[in-house]
């Protein structure tokens, strides 16, 4: 499902079970549950603010400009965060076929961030919006494909086979022309820091909440959703919750 369609990562801190006042648009159907999930991004402890209040991903001593592994980022605007829910126990494989999502490809323009979030069995339509033909392929684990040549204005389709990051490549560019994240659950959203995303009409019971981000580590948390209620939880994105390794 494309982010624009489903809307609305990774170290997570969670406060579950706190009930908010029911809102008409969020009130679950009788016997079902709703989860409001807030995404919070935090810089590394000790990171120093620069003149533009932009913080580093990886180190408090990165250069003023920053690049590569030490590229600076405004954590208040961090995007490309993916979060999904997995019912416990996870239903057996057998994801429903979904409507095709279209991703525009132009060999002259590398992909900027995530193009979409999908789930297993999602169908993706790659449309060539450039002025010349392009060969599209992927070597991503579990989603290797070679769609061959796509003429300008034409398209090729691919059905997602496995969860994980899918990078769509061409012969003419080093960087991917599209990046897609496929989750193992259809209860998936893409969000940015400070955003609250809603999952409504869920079956009550235990869930695993999983988060992912292309640059930061992810984590899993557990919660139980009661029926006929709106539950709230928060997801904290950052490296501060990584397990501490004692020095030898």
C-alpha cells in the first residue's frame, strides 16, 4: 500500500492501555478495538545542537555540515518510519491480494526516501515517466526480480514475495530509483516524527508492534488491546534504548 493511500521505527518506548476519550471517527465497531500510536524521535544522548538546531544521527561530534554515516538530521522532522502490528498468534500465510499501487520511475532521478510501504502479496506497478527506456531489477533478499526494459510511458508489475526493504535498481544509476518497505502484516503505516497514526476495528487481544527505519535500529513491543476501547501507545525512535554492552 502506498504511503499516500494508507497514510499514515528503531528503538521503542511504549505506554499502552491508557484510554483516550472516544472520538467518533476512531470509535471501534462493537466488540473491536482501536490503537492510537504516536511516533517520537530522539537524538543520541549527548548530541549537540548546531546553529540550525539540526542533530546528528550517529555522533555528537559530527562536522558542521555532516555527510554519509554522519549526515545531520532534524529529529523533529524525521520521516520514513514504518510501524506495523502483528496479531498474536500471527495468522498463517495467505495475504489477500490488494489493489495495485503505482510507483513512477525516472532513470534521471534517484529515489528520495521510501516510495511506499507494502505487504506480502501486494502488487506494484512501476511506470516509466522518463524520456528513455529503463531496465528495472532488484537484488533485495526475497524480492529478487528482473522486469527487463520498460519504454517511456509504459509499465511493468511485480508482486511482493517477502518482507523487508526492496531497492529498485537500473543499469544506468548507482543509487536506487525507488525504495519500498514490505511488512509481514497488512496492518502497516508509514509516518514521521511527532505524528499519531490510528489502527481501528482491530480484533481485541495481544499484538506485537514492530518498527523500522532505514538508518536507525528497530524494536518490538507487546501490548494487549481490550474490546470497545481506544488504547494509546507511543513509539520512540532513536539509539538510546539499544542494549548496553559492558566493556571487557
